[in-house]
C-alpha cells in the first residue's frame, strides 16, 4: 500500500513574498521616452545663431542692404504699373515688415548680450583665480628669497675670511713687534717637544 501524501501547505504559506531586490538593482523598468508635441531645439545652437544674427545686425553691410531694399521697395511701388504694385502709398506693408524686423532684432541682440555677459563673467572668475594663484606664488617666492638672504648673511664669504685673515696677520705683526722688537718669537707650535722648565 502506497504511503499517504503529505498535507498541502495552507494558501498563505504557498504565497511566499518575493525576495528583496539586490542593492543597486532597478526596481522598475525604465519609462519609455515621452513624445513631445513641440520640436526639440538645442539652446547652444540657437544662442550661436542669435549671436551671428546680432553680429550681422551691427555691421555696416546690414545697413547698406536694408537701405537698398527700402529704396527698391519704394521705387517699385511708386513707378511700377498699378497692377504690379503690392504696397502702395503710405507703404503700410513696409512699415509692418520693419516693425517685425525690429521686434525680432531686439530680443536676439539681448540674447547675444546675455551670452557675452556669461562668458565675461566666466573669464573674470578665471582671471580672479589666476590672480590669486599668482599672488600666492609671489608671496611664497618672496618668503623664500628672504629666507635665502637670511641664510646667506650667516655664511662666511671669501671677502669676510680674507679680511679676518688680514686682521689676524696685522695683530700677529703688532704682537711680534711689541714682544721682541723684531726678534724671533717662538710660537707654541715651534717649541721643542721636551719637558718645559716651568713644569717643575
């Protein structure tokens, strides 16, 4: 007879909790990128384009070309046949175009100035740090030079040794003249190695 099967575990025991996630492991899959309605644009590319436009607006070439366009615009709408004129006097469309160009030119110039101000601020910060490093290096070199001067002041130089030797020779010559009036003076190093009579 076959042995009886073990009793089934209760439902709560069968549903064991999932193991805890490992450290550093993602708990959720990455979200898919959202679809944007507006087109994406690069702020740096737009800033560079605005700087180019603002730089062109500040040149004499732009003024010459704008003057030529306005003159041709006025001459065409005055001298051309009536059927071909697209902006008759008082040139309302020309005024609208100039206003539109001015309304776009002002923010572009301001944007270019803001970018230039940011670059100037970064350059000033770098110059300030460079100046601080230069001042620190200069102070360090000044302290080192002062320490070298102090150390050199305590070192015996050739001129100082020569002057000391000359003073010593003069002193020996004067002592020799004073003791023996020119006679030979026996220095301690020249005495005979025998026993001295004063030791008795």
